């Protein structure tokens, strides 16, 4: 009797899974080479396709999750088809100070994602990339030379510009990095940040970068940036801008860490809008630091990442969304 009922439960679960649009089942071997068609990301068959997953945290502060075990968990338990690798550039141990160590972390995550049949975003994570243009060009040249042949990889050239001018500074920077990538990799997706921490998508909408398979970063935090940012992004989409959310949080990012809470209703408004527009998104972040945005509990070991007992309130909501 016991055996019978548990196999019945398994059967029901199996049926339920087969109708769910679980990102963990929509992987590279099924969807292949990505490209941009109009404002949409599409797969190798030209069908509109969504990437849903997790961003790791700064490589310089949480390298304990920049490994195969953690990527395995992000696929299997966080129901993701994409993982983002935000490589710290500045600070005393960032890429500019220790190229070898940072490159090693990025390559570890890229290779883990390839092994797991996942997509992976390589992110140049800083606010002043235009002051380190030569290093950025060199970094993306190396990465695209090594991994450009894999359909798994996406490039994010400049995480969050702040008050730089789009047309005079940010756009010319992206163009130089894109040229270096395209010399090695003619077709994988390149995602470009805009001003005000990648909230000013109105600016590229009025002055786009020429080229193929280029998308534009939008970042939001549900407790900070609300309907006004959805309106701005919708206008940009209506003008033809392809948008990719490489970073979003369920909390208020400007709140003190010990006061932060999760905003489930505001998060749901964002998720509904993202899904209506079939946009792709990665959650900030796989980390166990203080603050409501950490997806995993303090001291979570890498081989337990995303397992149910180790998820925070935010982590649980995000995983449920990835699994939808
Ligand atoms: C951006 O802000 C920084 C610091 O507030 C300031 O030093 C810089 O001049 C500003 N740059 C532009 C292009 O406005
Ligand atoms: C987010 O937190 C900041 C700092 O406490 C506060 O000023 C702001 O009003 C909050 N935003 C929202 C939308 O509640």
C-alpha cells in the first residue's frame, strides 16, 4: 500500500513536470545557437526563447561558489538554464590586480556550464569600464578566442555604467569590445549596459549600436525600481530595443543590509511583465552575504547550493519562478 501510494505520487509529479516550463529542461543541446530577432532572443529554430537563472555574486568576494558543484546546484535545484559570472574588475583583488586568478575563476564557471549543457554569461563587473578599455578589450578577446565556438556563451561587456554619456562614452566603449569579440566569435549574444546602473535603456533605444545579436542590459530591484522603470523599458522595447535582464533582485537595494526585506508583490509584477515580453533574466544572487537578496543561507557549502533546505525566502520565490 505504501509503495503503491508513493509511486502514485511520483507519477503525478512526473506528469506535472512534463507540462511545466521548467528552465532546467530547456538547455543548450535542445536550443543551440541563440540569436536576436526583432526584440526577442530566439533559439536555433528561430523560436522565441527565454533564459531564466541565477547570477553568481562578485568573484572577488564569494569565489567559494565559482565552481562545478555550485553550477550543478544552480541547474538542478535552482531550475536554471543560465548562470551569470560577474567578474570583479576593480578593488585590491579584482581582474586589474590579479588577472590570472580572476581568469581562472571565470574559466572554471564557463567550463562547468558547458559541461552542464547550460548557457553562461561572462560579465565585466564594474562601473568604470570606460577607464579600463584596453584591459576589457584584451579580456574579451581572450575569452571569445577560447570559448566563442561554443553556443553556450554570452558576453556582458560593461555591467553598470553610472553617469557616463551613452553616445560619447558608453556606446564607443561597447563598440570597441564588440569588435574584439566579433573577430573571434561572429554570432554569440553580446549584452550592453547603459547609464544609471543599466536603467537608462531609453538612451540606447534612441541611439543603437550597429551589429548583429546585440542586446541591452536592464537591471531592476523590485523594492527600489517599480512601475516607472517598467514603463521606460516598455517604451524602449516598443522602439525595437532587445532587452536582457542580467541582474534583478527581490529586495530594495538602497536599504541598509540589516533592514532589507523581500518584496513578493512587486517581484511578481516584474516577473509577470518579464514573461509577457518573454524576456530573459538572472537573479542577484547566489551568495550567502547579509541582506535580503542572497538566495542561499549563511555558510551554505558549494555542493548544497540551491538545495531546498539551504534557500532563503528570496531564493524560494526565485526558484519557483524559474520552474514555471
Ligand atoms: C560622474 O560622477 C562623478 C562622481 O560623482 C564625477 O566626478 C564625474 O565628473 C561625473 N561624470 C560625468 C560624465 O558627469
Ligand atoms: C528603498 O529604501 C530607501 C532607503 O531606505 C528608501 O529611501 C526608499 O524609499 C525605498 N524604496 C521604496 C520603493 O520603498
